[in-house]
């Protein structure tokens, strides 16, 4: 399974403003760096909690299979399309009756192919994320993301790999989803 973010979450504006306030930065010279650090912190939050904090449009590639396949990203808000990927030639949209989708109460999304035709793999497009924007993100997740981005900014020249501070993981721990594989 491979995932690509097709439309990332907006991290400028309020998110950037909150980080700059936390770091007491008033100029715009480092906005690009700070936005990148916010993106890294959001990814770290997702990695730790197994929950995508902000809604993004994504695509995952799976084998074309008649069995149910769970999308790795969660919570899935909507599955917007399924494309067939043949061994040769361009992608094509699968007909609506050639696959089934399922959205579970726990936020997981599943897909299965009923008629795969020439498709060896499928590309599933979907919208996933806990909230649509920064302002509606739960306080603990938002504060942890800002603190981690600030930590990364302060430690950007450190020789050793930077570990998330314990305060950040403590904020995120109640949101952590456990997966059995």
C-alpha cells in the first residue's frame, strides 16, 4: 500500500500564526521553514496517534482484490473514487457497480473490487482527517503539534536526531489508536 497526499491541509494562516506566537517571531522571513515544520509535526502526530488530524485528500494504491481491504489512513470522511491501474496503459475509472466501499463507525474505510477487468491494482481516492481545519482541531492535538514544531525549530541545528518531547506525546496519548496487524 502506498499513500499520496493530493490536497494537503492548510497550515498557513492560523496554524502558522499560533506557532509564530509560541516562538515569539514577528517577521515573515521564516514562514516557509515554520510551515514545513508544522507539516512535519502534523505527520508525527498522525504517526503517533494513527489518526490524521487535519482533513486532506489522499490516494492509496492497493491490489485489485475481491476481499475487503482497509485503507491505512483514518478517519475516512468520504471515498470519492476508485481507479483501475492496469499493467500497461493509462488508469481508468472503475464503474460504480464494479466495486464496493464501506465506511465504518470507527473511522476506517474499506474497499473491494467486484469486477477488476484488466486492473492489477486500484487507486482509491478519499478524504480523511479528524477535523476540516486548524480551528476545530482538539486542543491537545493542536497544542502538541505547535509544541513539536517549536521544538524542531529550536533544535534544527542539533547533531543528534530530535525526539519529540515527553510533553508532546503526553498530549497526544489519549488520541492514540491501537492497531492489530
